[in-house]
C-alpha cells in the first residue's frame, strides 16, 4: 500500500500501526516521508479495505490524496 499526500505528521505512522493492529492486520513499513508512506499489509481483504478507508480519512493533521494498492509476491490477502 502506498499512501500519497501531505502525510508529514509524525503521528500518522503510529496511527496506522495502531489501527492495523486493532483490525488484526500485520504491517511492515518500508518508507515514510512528507509525501509518501509505503507499507505492506497482510490479512483478510475486507479488513485491508477498512484500513484503507481509515487512512483515506486519516487524522486531522494529514491530507491523503491517493492510496495505491497492489498484490505482492502472489499473496491473495492483499487487494490490487
């Protein structure tokens, strides 16, 4: 999952981690800067959809413009 926008708030990555954990999703962060966060999320597609929706609304101090998702390594738990 790649999250694009004004995502520079230091609270956003911990926010994503917390919500993914509440949904029972595993996550690994690969990159995080002011305009992009890249992470791998694994779990049921419906729960990944919920995380994506939450991230698109995000905390008030971020502005998410786009979220890109793709299947990695043939895993069926990620949506494209």
